[in-house]
C-alpha cells in the first residue's frame, strides 16, 4: 500500500524553498517591468484620468504608491 506524506526529507526542502523564492522574485520583476512599460505608453491625459502623473509610474510599478 502506498502512502503520501508532506514531510520534508533533509536538504530537499531548503532547495525547493530557494527555487520557489527565485521563481517568485522573477515573477515580481516581470510584473513590475510590464506595469512600468504599460503605464509609460499612456498619454499624460490618460495618466491624469487614473489620478497619476508620469513621475508616479515607478512607485506604482514597485507597488509603493501611496497616492497624493
């Protein structure tokens, strides 16, 4: 009879955690880049409709925008 467990076996767990952390960082970097690129393509008028100015783009992309 087979059994399934979620127990870690030595070092394998830390390697998996490190890999998952790397994948998460790459995904966050990609999201930030995509957000920055898409907002940069908008006109100043469209940014104003969103309540933003061009200098806010980096803060929005880094998810650190607090508004005005």
